[in-house]
C-alpha cells in the first residue's frame, strides 16, 4: 500500500517538474443541468414563502388556527374568500375542520 502511494507521489512530482504549465486540476464549467437546479430551488423557496404567507392570512379567519389553516391550504382553499365561499360539505371533508368551525365561517357570509 505504501509502495503504491510512493509510486503515485513520484509520478506526480516528476510530471510537475517536467511540465510546469500543466494544471493539476481542470476547472469544470457549469452545465445546463446545474443552472436549472438553482432556478428550481429559487422557485421552490418563493412557493414556500408564498404558502406561509397564505396560511398566515387564513389564520385571520375566526376560529382558524395554524393547524386548520394549513389543512385548509393543503386542501386547496388558498384565500379567505375561497374558504368563505366553500360549501359546508367541502369544508367538513378537510381533516382538522369541525362543524363548529364551519358554523363560524358560514356566519361571515
């Protein structure tokens, strides 16, 4: 094992002594795939920021806390108007939303 290491070291040392202009590491140019990855990361960040803002807006409804706001958002109710305009059956189908919350929301119409 040591002999392999020494032979590699000798080959590296002698190559660099003969041709000093040869770079040890080649610089990699960014590919198109890496560029698109950074773009999707940016889009994902903005989507999560927007979803957090929308969930916070849903908590302004009476009786809607953080958990029920998240459940409503994930069920497709992105705005307060959408929640208020929704049918009772659709709201009750959302996990974490009970009959009392639906009654409070229907009073807002």
